[in-house]
């Protein structure tokens, strides 16, 4: 037992070592991974506390290949046996369930007779019976509409004490929320979310942001400074070593290995962990620097740093929008309007001086009234209800246009205005025009003649979009703008349609917005954990004088 995990760490377990617990169970039985390799914690001390964490709601944002799926598999089997829980274990798709169970779960069972003895019958890809309890493995993406998902009977007959959502960021959030209803009769009502994060506010990161946000703190052997490792400050690129943030002396693998989890927010109930390759003593600074060079920014943030990434270092967020507020009297002449179609229509109204009005309405008569009031050149999203946009484009020929997104197959310009029988239409490549608009707003090319409080919903809609890099069928990478599932983005696209209307008016030689206001590209960098002064709560064995979040 002692060669498996240090005595001092056993003392820190939430359950006493002499009592049965997942970690002691693993240690006593010398359990093996799916590859037949003995589990060890000398290089995985950062996993000891999570093994023994039974907080009902847990959120883990993590890098890849650090042993978390093995933890989740064995811990769920242990909980089914000794806590007698029924468990729902979700993954993004049915195919990922098949791959996960066949390549990870089943080999772990086969490699460990003590585990195999627990899975006596009902052993299939989608469920394992352990004693009187079950673990159900389910995919979340069904390809159905949101309404059909809510009607779906899949999973409705299951009851659960614990829902484990593996790769939650890439899963269908509607289905994940639907599974919460399966916990109603449980005393525990557990929900564990973990994933390589994608963009801020999705899946595991959504819950991690409201958790206690535990960071792995290490102590510098030279100056005794406690700190958590950060990119790029904790790596000396010339020497290719980890260094202390204070004295810049080397942080050895042993120092990184011998850390402690520290809560950033001591009063929050959700248990959160941030795990990056920076804290993995088996990953060198040289390897991380190599990954930075050969991988794109999205991959590096998500899979190496274990951090969400907005997809671009140029983003539209609160700081960017507030920076562009110019509270002057707008002349309200030469006006353009953009309208996002829907049951509730979102509109943006402005001119070269800035955006001076925004709002929502259910009535097309209100939209028509605004067209007349401001004599506004207007672009309206054609779908999902094309009848009224087509009528307005016909009635206000040359003033109102319908927008339709097309995929760029090489022949389409970024923006094309319909001619002859297609007059009244504007066609654009969605991802390219969104990128141009983001760049323009971040550069200060759009003013807002509205106070910040009037822009709250507008700002929230911008926070809900992010960029990812996808590879098409020819293997060519391209930037794709996505929206956080089940969150609104209507004001973003109303702004886009407004910018197209401005272009149609020929503002400043056909530019999207006011080019005279152009500034060097600005915008906030993608999300990153910051070492601020918010009080933290160290684990009990920390000395009293080290009770500050920063350990100053």
C-alpha cells in the first residue's frame, strides 16, 4: 500500500484509510488500466482528492490523457457496488458510447478479476449490472430538433442517483438537462460534468465558472512561493523549463508533483477542478512548447491547457462594446436597419454615427413602421418565416432586402447582391461575414449611441458565440462561428444584417461600417484563469499563514 500512494496523502482522504473507499479499493487490489498498466499515483497526486470527492455537483475542465476517464469508470463501478447507486453515464454520441465501452470499460473489467466479479450479468455495451444497481451508458446527440428531443422517450424510464457527463462540452445540452429529471427520487442527486473544454460557458466550464474553482498550487524550492502554473508565464522558453513566477528559478518535476489543491471560492458548493498538462510531472516544458508550435490555438488551449477558447484573440465582449460607446446626439439620418427573423424579431438601427436603437417585437407591422419612420435601408433574415420579408422586399423595392447564407464553394464572393429575378436578395458566406463584423467592432469601427444598461441583452448575445476550426471534406481547415447551445444570438445577426444594409447604402465607399473610426485591432484575449486577490480556501493541512488565494 505504501509503495502505491504516500502515507501523508492517505491521511487526507475524506474517508479513513481503514474504511473502504475507491482509492483504497484500487490500491488493495492493484487495479490495472485498460492497457494492463498498474494504476499509480506518484505522478498523479492531483487525482487523489478527486478520487475521494463525493460532492453531488462536480465540474472538471481538463486537458487530455491524464487518467480521468479511468477514474470515472472505476469510481462509478465502486459507487454502484458500495453505495448501491444507479448511474447514467453519457457521452456525445452512440458511436462514442460503443468506442468508450469497448476500448476502455470492457478492457478494465477483463484486466481486473475483482471488477469482473462485480459485473456478473446484464453485461452489454449500453448497461452493466453491478449487484442490484445498473450503470447505463448513453449517447446524447440524436439529430432531432429541440422539440423532438423533449418528446423523446429515451432515458425517461431510467432512474438515477448519479449522472456522469463525459465530454459534456461536446454533448447535446438539451438531453443532458433532460436527464436531470431522472434524479428526482435520489437523496444524492449527483451530477458530474467533465470535459476538454471548448468555448467559455459551455458544458463543464459553465458549471466550473460557478464552482469553488480548485487550482493545483506548488511550492518553489528556492523562494518558498506558493503558486499555480500559468501559460506562458510559468515556462522559460529559452531554457525550456518550468520556472517560479516570483524568483524565476526552476520548478522541478518533484515540485510540480508535490502540490496541493486550493479553492478559489471557499463558500461555493459545486466542486471544481482545473487540470492542465502544466501540472502533469510526466509532461515536460519542452513538450508543451512543441505542442504550442505544431498545434493550432484551439487545440492547444482545449487539450493541453485544459482551457476554453473563444476561437479568436479578437472577440466582441462587454469590454469591447463599452469601449465603443459614444454618447452623442445621433442625427438619425441615412439610417440602416437589420432584422433577425423569428417569432420574436430582433432589430438593430443605426447609421455611420453609430447604433442608436435596438429592440424586439412580435409584430411585422412594427418593423414596417420603423422602415417608414427612419426611411431605413433594411436587411431582413429570410428564414424561418419568409412570407413577410419577401412582401416587404417587394413593396419597398430597392430599400428592403432579404438575407440568405450560402456555403462558399469557391465561386461565391463574401457578399453578393441579387440581380434581375433575384433582385431584393443578398447572399453571403456566413462565417466570413461574421468574422469581418467581429474584426470591425473590435477595431472600433462601430459606435454605440446607447448607455451600457441598454446594451445588456445585446452584450449577452455576443457572449454566446464562439469560433472553432473545422476541416472540410477536402481536408482544408476553416473557421466556423457557432452559438452555445440553447442560448440566444439574435442581436449578433441583427447587427450583421444592419452592417449589410450599411454596405448597400455605400457607406464610406462600400465598407461595412465607419472606416474613419478604424483603430488597431483590439479585443480581449480568450478566457484564462487569473491569479487575482479573491480569497481562497486551502486544504486543512496548509499552515495558517498561507491562507490567502495568492499565498503572498
